[in-house]
């Protein structure tokens, strides 16, 4: 029994040592290749090789030295730091499932991620931040084989009207945003407690009633972009296939009526006496179905 365990252990150690050796060899070579990764935004060019020190100092504690999201602080943090080896990102201007642009990552790093432990890195210089973006990209081969998606087009914001807010509310009901976000945006819809992210971790919908800023920005255009591209890796889908560009603005206006800060949209909703949607209300009475005319002779 003892010898058997001992043999097994020796064997396991040997296998591990061998695997470790070949892994280290491959990564050392690949690492040099991968550190050639570049990023471009705001007329600055980033080089992954320029961010090695900054990444270890500022990012590795959460995102891990290997970029796998398993830094030493990760256990204490919810939501968990992003695993960069998967190259799945929440904040993108590009369609669902595609890689974000360098500009997308550059603005995320500068802005930080609201309602999470991801800080804003604007105190670092633009050069440092774009180097870090290249470094984030160097963790996944997806950036070598795929191009970022084409950013969605966002038409100019139309004039706000009461009709647009009402149309936006109808969309909120029809597209079933309420199932997760709740009828008045309190993140308490019937599905809210059942949601998990791609890595099977519980995740909460955004609470419009309490929160002013989104993870992926805070302007009207950011809001438009969020539900037209979705947050990859989460149950928050893209609605690009279900919403026309003009309708998307109606939805933006309606969502603004749900938020805690004072908005023009909220003012209009108040004047309208707008009530939260009621998805359980009986459907409006349908016209009576025509009765079969049983006493008339049937055509032969
Ligand atoms: C204190 C922990 C912490 C540190 C330090 C940190 N991050 Fe993060 N980061 C997070 C968390 C947590 C998330 C995930 C937030 C979420 O999913 O809501 C995240 C997400 C990200 C994302 C993905 C955003 C998206 O669109 O999905 C990027 C890119 C990123 N971090 C870059 C960096 C860089 C670069 C640094 C270092 C300069 C850094 N982070 C330092 C915690 C941290
Ligand atoms: C299946 C559930 C589900 C549905 C349906 C859904 N959402 Fe979400 N939504 C989520 C989750 C979960 C999050 C939070 C993601 C996160 O924190 O990473 C979210 C986040 C958001 C955010 C904030 C994103 C950010 O950057 O912080 C907005 C805005 C949003 N949803 C709008 C909508 C709209 C509009 C609809 C309907 C057209 C909708 N959602 C439908 C689950 C859903």
C-alpha cells in the first residue's frame, strides 16, 4: 500500500516536472512572440513589451501574472477579475461575440468598471495605458487569428418627445427587459435570481432604480451601445437583431426615466403619469370570434 502510493507520487512528480519543463519552454518562446503585440488608440501606439513592469505592479494582483484572472486578490472580489486568456469583454462597440477595438479597451482601462473592483487607470499616462492594452491582448491568440468586429453605427440622438418615451416603454415590455431588470428597473424581474455568467457564477442584472452609471459608460450613446452590442460573457444579450436604430433611441429615453438622477425624461414621464409596465395585466379583450353558422347548408 505504502510503496504503491510512493510509486504513484514519484510518477506524478515526474509527469508534473516534465509538463512544467515543456510548458516553460513553449511559453518562453511564445512569450517573446506575444510581447510583439501592438495596440493603437488616440494616435498612440502601444507595445506589450513596454507594459511588463506596469502590468505586474498595477494589474497582476487581480488579473494574475498569467492573465487568467486568478491574482491573489481575486478570491475576495465579486464580480471576479477578467480572465484575459479568453478574450471575452463586456464593453465593446463591436457586435456580440467579436473582439473589441483597441479604443474600446483603452477607454475601459481609463474609465474603470463601475460597480466592480476594477479602478480607473487615468492617473497613468496615455502611453502607459495603451501599452497595457497591448499587454492585455498578448494573453490570447484570438488577437492573432481574428480582427476586432466593426463598430456598430449610432445615429445622432433625435429630439426627445413624450411619444418616444411611450414607444420605449412598449419596447421594454415587448423585448422582455423586465424579466431580468424588473418592471420598474429594480433588478428584481422573475429571472433575476437565476442568472449566471459564462463561468457559471451568479450575476445580478443592472439596477436602473439605484444606479446612475453603467459599467460600459454613462452617456446616452454609451447606453444605446450597451444594449445593441450586449455584454459578452453575461446573460445581458445584444438586441441589435430585434431593435431598429431609431427605436433604440426610444428605449434609451425610457430607460432614463427609471434612473435615480433628475433627467428631462423623468420630468416628462411624471407629466404623463407614466406607470410601470404590468406584464401580467389581462390582454385587451379581443373581438368576439365569429360563430359557425351551423344552420346554413354546407357547400357540397
Ligand atoms: C483591484 C482589482 C483590479 C485591478 C488592480 C485591476 N483590475 Fe481590471 N478588472 C477587475 C475586475 C473585478 C474586472 C471585472 C469587472 C466586471 O466584470 O464587472 C476587471 C475587468 C477588466 C477588463 C475587462 C473589461 C471588459 O470590458 O470586460 C480589462 C480590460 C481590465 N480589467 C484591465 C485592467 C488593467 C490593464 C489593469 C492594470 C492597469 C487592471 N485591470 C487592474 C479588477 C481589477
Ligand atoms: C436574460 C436577462 C436579461 C435581459 C432579458 C436583459 N438584460 Fe440587461 N443585463 C442583464 C445582466 C445580468 C446585466 C449585468 C451584466 C454585468 O453586470 O456584467 C445587465 C446589464 C444591463 C445594462 C447595464 C450594462 C452596464 O454597462 O453596466 C443595461 C443598460 C441593460 N442591461 C439594458 C437592458 C435592456 C434595455 C434590455 C431589454 C432590451 C435588457 N437589458 C435585457 C440581464 C438581462
